[in-house]
C-alpha cells in the first residue's frame, strides 16, 4: 500500500505545481486526434540545441539564484525542444488528471478520459523515442538524468492506473496513430444502452419496490446475462464493472429483489430425513447384524515359575 | 500335544488356494475339540519324533487341553494379535546356494546390480508421479462436472423454488460416486480401504500384510480414491498416494507381475523380501513426495517409519526416487494446465505461496502458537477417541461388504445434506473477487455480485478449501461461518475415516485445523488493541492446520518437513515444529495417534522402537514358543509333507538339528530352514535317492527360489507319491547354517533389540548345550504392551 500512496501524492503535487486546480470535465470534445498531431508538428525547433555535456551539479551557483534552471549557462542542461516537450507533457498530464478525478465515483475513467490519456501517451512516446530535429533525443535529458526520474515516474503511475482499470478492453485503438484512441467499443456502447434501459425502468417504478421487481426483472436479467457474457469474453473494464456493481446493489439491497429464503420447511424436512437414515442404519446393524467374534488361540508356552498369572499378580 | 509350537501362520495364500487350501478354517469351533481330543493319543499321527523338548510339564497338558478344547470367542478389541500377519524374511539366508552364487558373480555383476537399483528407483519415482498426476486430473475433472451440474441446478431452483430437489440431486450424485468406490474396495480388495499409511507402516516395520502390495490393490486404490474425493466425502487423496507409491515400488522392483502373469526377466536378483522392502520404502517416499511436493519430507517419512534398516546409499536412492516423482508430477501437470515446462505446481496439495512480508511472525507470537498446538493436540485426541469407538463398532457390526457399501453411501449423502443445510442457512455473503478465486461461487440468497461464503468451504474439493482458508483476504470469512464449519467438518471427517473407501485423513485434518486456526486469528485480531499486521488470519490458519494434523497423526520430524516444504517457506520451520511437538505431547497424554490406533485395531504384531518398559524381568524362556517342531538334517519326505500340511500348526521356520549317533540325548541345532524353501525343494523333488539315480539332474539354484517368490504354492498343490514319501531329503545345502540364537536367560528387551535391529523372523532359543529349547517370533514379542495397569499381554486370535 505504501508506495501507491506516495505515488498518488506525487501526482497531486505535480498537478498543483504546474497548473493549479482547474475545474475540468470531459475533454473528449476539445481534444481530438488530428488536432493533437497538428499541435505536435508545430513545435518550434531550435536547431542549435546543444547536448548537455555532463550532469555535474554546481552547488556554488545555486547560491546566487533561486531559479536553479537559470543558473546553468548556455542551456547546457536541456535543449529548447525538450523544454517544450516537457511543457506539453505537463499540460496534457494536467488535462488527464483533471479529467480523471471527477470521474472517480461513479467510475467513468475509461469512457471520459481515454482521449486525454491517448494524447499523454503520445507525448510521452515522443519524449522517450522520437528523434527531434538535429537528431536530438530528449530521452536521456528528460527521463533518466537524475535519481528521481520524475517524468518517467509520473507517467508510469498514470499508466498503472490505466492498466489496473483495464480500460483497453472498452476503447478502440486508433489504427493509424499509435497511442491514440478512437472511441468506445460497440460492446461497451451496447452495454451502456442496456444499462440505461434498466435504470429507466427502475426510475419508473421507484415508488413501488415489489412492482419494480416484477416489471424490471426481464431487462435486469438481460443486463446481467450480457454482463456475464462480456465477463467470459474478457471485454469488461472498470466502468462497466462499477456500473454493474451499482445496479446490482440497487436491485438487491435497495429494492430488495433478491430471492427470498422461503423453502425452509422442505429443506429442513429432507435434511432431517437424510440425517435420520444413518441412525436407522446403525441401529439396525447393531440389532440385527451378528457380532463378529474372534476365536482365541492358546499358544504353546514353556511353563515356568513366572507365567502369565504372575504377570497379572505383579501388576494388579 | 507337541504340535502347536509357534503361531506363525502361513496364510498369504488365502485368496487363491481356495476351498482346498484354507477353505477349512485352521481352528474353528467344530474342529477344535476333535483336534484336542486327538492330542494325547493321536500323537502318532503327528508325532514326528524329532521334538527336541517333549516333556516340559507333561502333567499340565490334560487340564490345559480341556481349557483349549472350548475355543473362547470374544468380541473384537484392540488387545488381540491376528494370525494372518507374518514377518518378512529380511534376514538373508546364507546357505550354500547363496555362497555359490556370490562366488560366481563377477565384479561387473555387482556394479550392474547397483546401477539397476538406481534404474528401479527412477522408475518408481516416474510411475508414482504419473499415478499422482492421473488421480489429480481425474478428480479435478469429475468434481468439476459434479459441481457444475449441482451449481446450475441450484441456480435454477433458487429462482423458481424447489431447492430441496437440488439437495437430493447433490446427495444422490455424491452417493453414486461413493458407491462405485466402496463397491470396488469392499468387494474386490478390502485391504485398499483407508489411507493405506497404517498398512505401509506395518510393511516397513517388517510385517507382511497380505495382498498389500498387489497390482489389484493399486488399481482399486487409485480408482477408489478418485471416486471418494469426487463423491464429496471429507477425505483427501494424499494418504492413498503413499500406498500407491509403495505398490508401484514393490511391482517395479520385481520386474514381473504375478497377477498379469508377465515376467520381463529383469531385476531377478531383487526377488526377495530384503530388497523388496528397501524398494517399498523408496516407493512410500516417492508417494509422499508426489502428494505434498515434499521430496525431503518423503525421505524422512520413510526414515521415521522404517528406520531400523537404513543405510546411507539407500537414503540417497530414496531421495532420488522422491525427486523424480515430484518432477514427473510437476511436468505432466504443467502440460495439463497448458503451461508446459512451468514446474511450479509441485504436489497434489499445494498450499500456495506465503508471501514472507505479510505473514512474518514475531517472538511474542511463539506462546500463542504453542497454545494453538495444545488445542490441536486436544482436538486431535478427541478425534482419535471418537474414531476409535466408531471403528470398533464397525469391525464388530458392520463387517458385511454390502453393509459397508451402504454405510459409505449414507455418509456421502449426509455429507451433502449437511453441507447444503449449512450453505442454505448461512447469511455470510462476500463480494466476488476480481480474479475469480472462487471456483464454484454459489449466490443463493446473497445479493447479486456476491457469493455465499460458506459455499467456498463446503461446495468445493477439500484441497481448494484449504487453500482458500490459507490465502483469502482477511474478512473473507466471518467468525460464525468458520465456527460452524469447523464443528461440522470435524464430525464429518471423524465419521468418514475408517469407511470402506480408499481415502486419506491428511486433508480433512488440515481443513479442520485451518478453519479453527483462521477463526483463532480473527478473534485475536479483534481483541488486540491496535489493528496491527501480526494477526494475519492466513498465518494462523496454517499453524492451526499443522497443529490439528499433528494432533491426529502424531508424526514428528517428517510432518514438520512436509509442512515446511508444502508451504515453501522455511521461516515457518520453528513455529511448525513447536506446534507439532506440543500437539504430540498433549495428544499422547490421552490416546495414541490415529495410525497406531488402526494398526492396533487390525491386530497387527507391530514392533515399536523399544520393548515395553518394566519388561526386563521377562526372559526368553517365558517369551518363546515351545516346544519346537524341528527337522533332521537328513529328513524323510513323508515327515516333512505331514508337518507342512498340518493345518493346525502353520509353522514357517524349522530349526534343523543333528542327532548324535548312538546317544539318546536331544539333538543339537545346526541350522534353520523356512517353509518356502521346503516347498520349493519338494516341488523340484530334491531327494537323495533321485539325485543318485539321475546323475544329470540339474542342481537347484537360488534362481529357483526366486522364481517362486513371493507366492509360493501351498503344500496342498504339491503331489508326493507314496514311494517318494519314503525318500530322504538332505537339507544341509539349503538351510541357513548360522541362525541367530539366544540363551534362555536373555531378557525380553535384549531379544527385542536383536529382533528389531536385524529384522529377524525367527530367533532360536537354545540351552547351554546348543539344544533347541524354543523359538521366538514376532508375535511372541509383540504381545507384550504397556497398558494402563502395567505390562499387559495380548491374545492371539483368528481373524
């Protein structure tokens, strides 16, 4: 548990630092794939980017300035291209986190935030793989220059969240662009529709629970079966699981539509009958079966002063 | 009266000698008086003339005989020794044939023997692993089908009503499986009943248990255990694995199957009790190793049970067999689970991995563990006492095969009923796990998306239940569920063990222990002030399982190592050892371990480690059987045939004596010959007269004795004509010329030690002039036990 907490704290910290808490809602609308690609290509390129020579830390300079970055002369530490990538990464990171937090309960992280996750993945891919202009790679300077490896850490935390929630099962990958997602799968949409049907039905009979149990049974059962099928196919993501859990909770706990325990008498009767059988069996075998007797055989022994009688005498 | 000298019976042939052989019981009520009446005068019929000491207390015989004339019949109890058990011939007979063969054998020959021992051990391991794999897969598939059917049925009837039908369906399915298993055992091979560990213990102790290492026994055992586990009884498949391994070993090492009448003409040298018993210990080890994935535990099990005959090379070979067996099981299971080459499921029961950080233990937990050990010892003693009374009742009253089958079916039906009722009335609902760790989740009246937590314990094969008790998250079971489960399963398991089905007691014990251990852990966490990590219920489940198992079976070293190996966690070595020690100490205060109890109830002449204390005042004179039937070195064939075919005395070993020519004094001991050797001699008609007439007659070799092993023909099947009866037989070449002897004044513990350490079968008692006075056999020693009122003597009985 402990490492996870630290990670979440880091996420929150960085979000706060970079952007402040912005109210963000679903960002699917304002960030679409082509737009992102365009944005990427427009990154200004500094052709004279110099590769940092050595990661030597210079403590003397830090005394003169509070801004650590500015203290390194000639942009030795990081190229302009990379700075821009880093900035972009920060923005998209914030967008994604801003999207996720409001979708935490009820869980809608997959359906709401797949686009921003895709764009985050794309920029991270750029950082880690792509060669920038002048064959400059930001991989070394951004990702593994220091012990902390903050960018890597931030991204891997979000990636882990994405993987735990198995959102990949509910969204379709964009075939043309790596790391980008097109939209929800048809299975997911179909499930959402079925779910909506059930929920509308629930709403309709909200006042009368017994009526609700009767009327909505079919839609609810269909929904349950659909869920079971998807479970077998392995097309469930956290959104669907959570939605189903909530619906089941409503059905069973709130509306009390579970099966009642009403056959107690027959079950007890059959059980008693079964339990009675062995008693009869043992009694009858005790009374009617002839008891097995063993025939004793007297071994030949040399008679002597200390015979069996003496043993008994000695120890009685 | 001179004929009943010792009570070693010759009864391994009861099964096929049929009506002629021992269809007439040796000493039944109708025959006995007649026989005893013959004794005083009718001595002529059996009078052999070479009885060394005929006249000890002749006056006593008349009233003794009248006492003997009324055969006393008593109900079966644990203070009896059965006549049907004999000793193994572990001691080598160093007769002239043996010496000749050894002389003929080259250096290469001995090397080949050594290599073939290794080959045999490898084969034993391989085949045992295969059998374990077969049992595992068969049980999994059958139980899977059964639980699926019942689950679907329950789901259907939960909705529309009529759950009592599901209950009946479950009970009927269980009974049907168990019926097949029980019929197999009761009608085809009763020795395959139970776990087989007591029988193997006896075998390793040196007792020849009839039919225990036959191919038929193996088949019945394997299919019986599949049926009983799939039939939902409170049993495990681990004990039978040990028996199966032993049978495999006994079969493979002989290079032939007498049942199938196939002789592969290999491993002929191993066809004697000495070698066979060594291989059987390897087989038992391989069985343990396959059952628990514990190769070292297997070796130690054999060491613990048969340790008096042990050497370093044998240990090493046994370890080899164990390793091969685990490896084989592993390999084939990995193929079955479609992960070929992944060797991570070592045993039939896999306790799963205990992650070391979440279940670490601390010094202050040691006293708690010891308390748990004491509880385990108490519960184990209770289990054993209940089972002991039940077993006595079964032996006395439920002895007809059809009754036994009925009883097993009833137990199966009641097990299903009780399980169903528990599940039905349980209110403990838990949310479904994300990765479907529950194999057959039953919803019943729980909310959707939840399952009945009682059902994971009852509606499952016992192995899986154990694993879920060890590893499920804290909070998976609520205390009431665990308490009810422990209580019912305790009585079910106690009732089940000893039924006429082949099934073991290991897993039920573990399950009971794991349940109350987990309960203990939960309660401990509830009363401890802070919710610290130390009261992890899984850890306490493990400790509880160990202590319950220790309290029931009372094994020590080997069980510790088996548990440590099965959990794959050496850090638990100390707590498990402490717990097992405490359980054994507490339990032994009340009653013996369950295997020892069953050995006693089967009236086996079992020799413990040492002679009973306070027995030093007993000397060989009181212990021995006397007088002894002896043969002359040059004996008349008719006499031998008469002695051998006398059904009332089933002697197995005969001292060979020489008479001083011309003197009247009793003869002196010069050797010992076994019944089996005499039979082979008679069969090949090795008579002095014939040898003279037929010069080309092939000389008898050791091979001829081995070919007849282990099922020597009964004397009735050997025809000796009237002319031949007058011939003479020279026993010099064939007898063991140097039998072990003791003087009459030797104390019982000394005799005992000699017997136990050398694996003897006959020990001749001689006087100071080397004249035979008596003969000590296993039953003469085993009859002394230390009871509650001091030294007690067991009685010999016909069973």
